[in-house]
């Protein structure tokens, strides 16, 4: 990893450089004593992965520096400051800062935080590689005019769904196959209906999936039994996903998966309720935490389609 340190205190810059290089976290490729001396294009040209920025500097402070470099610089930003101002921290986070290191500099804290940022960078790269690999088999040569068979598109979407279920911690749950079958149905539904009348009702989805499994000869009673069992499996799987993400957030609020998936797939009020439940090692009543199954399925489908489109 390549680092850049911006701080008006030369001793702090030296200390951070020594920690980064002594702990084999990466290489410091540049430093500056004020935010006015750097810009996003320069950081990008130097291929900087992580920039550490002091919040209080004489000419251009940390907040303004982040605001100036962010359009061009796509790497990670870590704040440095003695001032524990919630408003200041909130502004920096809103502008894209990753973590906050409190001065005076503590080696253990610096190493711990930078290792988390490095882990996040590697995880994001890994996910990008997975996204690409999911679609590589479907890539056509530039001169090819042969249409991609629909069955390959279906396989591609299903693979994207499997990846997302693994990210959500439920790839091995009983309801995972039900959710993948639902993705297949929604893809076919979108192709025929284009969601012109809105997203299909849950009952319609589960009935269609059940009928597809049982075949045309199945009677209504058989279909409804399969529907009921499938709904229960999916609900349990979704609840397990909530439990998984809440556990990640409880361990580390800046965890990449927690930040990216918790608020997308669930009402954050219930995520925090589940985190509190896990923290207090208590069990909630069914009315305490409600599962919005339709929202989860809608987001799962939208995310799977997004991954599919990134090939």
C-alpha cells in the first residue's frame, strides 16, 4: 500500500512514517505540511492508496482538503486530530473519510486502524474481481454478432445471487435456493412485464416458484404447501442475514459488509435493535424485530442485476 501523510507537525509525520514502514503496512511516498500543498490529481498520479490528513492545519484544514481532493482522488482517507468534535468528524465522514485517529499518536491504534483500511481495500478489490469473473464467461469478441443465449443470462444472474447470499452470510441456509429460484422468476417476469405494473406481490412470486417446481399437474393444495414451506425458509434465511450483519456491525461499525449491506437490505432501526439484542445477549419477541421480506427480495434482485451489468 502507498501512503501520503499531511500534517503541519513534522514530528507527527515522521512518527507515522516510521510506524507504517516498521510495521510493513506499506510505503510513505510523500508528505506535506498543509492541505493546500496537495491535490487529488497529484495523489492519483502517485497511485496513493491511503492519505492521512490532519484536521487542523493553518492554511487549508482537513475538511477543506478532503473536499478539494475527493472528486479526483478515489483512495481512502484517514483523519488525524486532537479535537474530538462530533461535528468535525461527521463532516469528514460525510466527505468520504474512512477512519479517525486521535492524537497524540498511539502506535497500536495507528496499526489497528490502518490494517482495517488495508483490509477494506483488499476486500473491495476482491469483490470487483469476483464481479468481473462472474461475467467473463459471457464476454463476446468485438466482432461477434451471435446473441448470448438466455440460459447464460439466467446462470449469470444466479451466480451473482449466490455471491450476494455469501456476502450476507446465508449462502448455506435452506432458504438460499428459494431466493435463487425467486431471482430466476423475477428475471423472467421483468423480461415479459418490465415491471410496468410494479414489482409483483410476494404471494404471486412464491406461487409462481412453487408451480415451476411442481409442474402443471400439481393441484392448489400441493402448491400452497410448497409456498408455505418456502416462505418459512426464506424468512428464516433473511432473519439469519440480519443477525449476521448485526454481528459484524457490533464488532466493527466500519466493517465493509455492514456499511454496504445493512442499510440496503434492512430497516436500520431493526438492525440497531438486533445489535442491542446481541450485545445484551437477550432474545427479542417476534414483534420487536420485523422482517420486510419484500424489501429484501427487491434489493437482492436489484443488486444481482447491478453485478450482472458490471461485466
